[in-house]
C-alpha cells in the first residue's frame, strides 16, 4: 500500500515537472512588453500613446485578429499604470480616481487577453467597450490642456 502511494506521488511529481516547460512557454507568450515599450515622460505623452493603442486595439478586434489582442491590451495597461506617477499636478481626488481606475484597466486587459485567446469575438468586443469607458473616465480627470500640451519623447 505504501509503495503504491509512493509510486502515485512520484508519478504526480514527474507529470508536474514535465508540464512546467509548457506552462512557462504559455506564460512567456502572454508576458507584457514592459521592458520593450518606452513609456513617455509626461502624462500627456502617455495619454497620446494610450489613445493610439486604443485605436490599434479597436482595429485588431474589428479585423478579428484576436490572437494579437493581449499584446496591445497589456501595453495600454502598462501605460495607464504609469499615469499616476506622471500626474503630480492633478488634484488629490482626481489622482485617486486615476489610481482606482488603473486597477480596472489591468483587470480588463486580463479579460481581453482571455477572451482573445478563446477567440471569443463578442466577449472581446464587450471587454473593449468597457475598457473604452474606463479610459474616458480617466481622461475626464484631466483638464484638456494637461493631456494636449506635452510632446511625446522618444
């Protein structure tokens, strides 16, 4: 009886180890491009990039290239995550709303990743619409001149 338990346990460990390379490969495939992507130095520069990526994501979804959704969604997430640190001139209540909404953007990027990977066109479109709504909420926290004034730095 003890031998059987030991054999089953060892087989379980061996199977788990055998699956690790596949799990790592899947994780690397969906790893975001934070290290490869240049985050602009200003909130306006970041916002300009976010809007370009939002447009790009919309085209990817419209063209039904759902296998490309995760990359752009994660780039949007990473840029939005950088906004609070570049928004020191924002009123405290507005900055708090930006910070809160960055969490929603991260969640929606994950949802877009999952629905895109599942080739779920309707789900991806619904998640994109929610992402657009949260982006509008974030944009509303800034005076228009705050998001239009800075040049993008490469």
